[in-house]
C-alpha cells in the first residue's frame, strides 16, 4: 500500500511540475493518463514489496 501511495503521489507531482508530460497527456487522452498512473503505481508497489521481502530475509539472518 505504501508503494502504491508513493507512486500515485509521484505521478501527481510529475504531472504538475513537468510541462512535457502534460503535453503528452493532452495529446494522448484519458487512456494515456490512466496508463501513466497505473505504470507508476505498479512500479512503486512492486519495488516496495521487494524491498519488504529483502528486509524480512535480512532480519531472519541476524549475525
């Protein structure tokens, strides 16, 4: 959940601060915006999940 929220926040920040992204989204329509947001949310969610797995494995192997 944390990764998905961060991906969504990053996507919003990217859209608000980068005029090139806004231009691409204006020409691409609603499907382009949905694809951008879903890609960012999924990428951040997978990254957070993998990081959590690495932390759990490292915690089990305390030296």
